[in-house]
C-alpha cells in the first residue's frame, strides 16, 4: 500500500452522529462568543454612563450585528474551504479508480484487514462493494466522505450567525431592562450564569470535565467584563 494510502486511512472518520455533535458544539461556541463580546461592549458603555440607554443599546446592537456578520462570513469561508477540499478528494479518488484500479482494490482490502477481517473475507467484501458503488466505498472507508452529503457553507454561516445572535441578545437585555443603578450588576450575574451553562454544555458534548470548562468560562468572562468595565469607568470619569 502506498504512503499516501496509509496517510489517508489514518484520517479520522466522522459519522453522522459525530458531525451533528460538531455542529452542536459550534453552535454553543457561537453563542458563547455572542455573550462574551456583547457583554464587554454594553458593560463598558454602561460603566461610563449607566443612564445612557440609547448609547448602551446602540453599542450592543452594533456589536450584535457586526459580530453575527463576522461569524457568518468566517464560517462560510472556512466551510467553503473544507467543501473544496472534499470535492478535490472526490476528484482524486475518481482518477485513482479509473487509472489505478488494482492498487485501489488492494488499498481497500488493506483497510478492512486493519479492521479485523481475514484476507479472504476482506477481498470478498471489497469485490461486492466495487460491484455496487466503488467510489462511494472508497470515499467512506478512506476519507469518511459521503458525496451526497457534503458540508454546506451556507447552512454553517446561517447557523453561526443565529447562535451568535442568540448569545448576544442576553447581555443586551440584561443591561437594558433593569433600572440604571442595577444594570451592571444584573448584566454581570446574567452573563456569568449563561457562560456557566455554555461551559457545562461544551464539556458534556466534548466529554470533558465539566467543572474545569465552567471555571474557564466564568474566569474568562469575568475578566473580560472587568476590563471593559474599568475602561468604561476610566473614560467616563475623563469625559466628566
């Protein structure tokens, strides 16, 4: 088997369940970005002038729109690159099956041998797979690619924008709804609670230790808000 064949076989395969979990994790992370970045903006403005509802709303709304657009564009570019790579691999596999059919046959046999089948059984399996759908068999076994279910950059962009927006709405509402004297403390509490939840969800989806993920989220979020609060206080006093 070629060196290229060994390298490609070693690539991780993504089942439908793994792919869905990755999308869910991406959604949680997008919401977390929306929470943290918008909280920093609105708390910074509120620290400068808690009674300036218009300025707080404008900063939060602008941050929400800009952040969601940035997340969508970034996700679209990233997933488009992934889709281009998948399509290039499909073209390469087609070429190999057309010009190197024996080598490809042996390569797939080797994959099934590594998975525990005997030589005779692996050859029988590959023979039947080739008779049914040779390209699909190689794409699935070697690369974990379903040519009928490639990554969708538009879906990724929309999902990313929506998750960011959902996350950003929380700190915006938390700082606007209470009376001025309660805005900052309410936003701090609401944001930390939301970050704790997203940290816990991320840990569960990634099968990590929950308290560590939650602690990281809480410390990071608290520091980000403390910094923007300090900047708002500094500029608010200077302006006054």
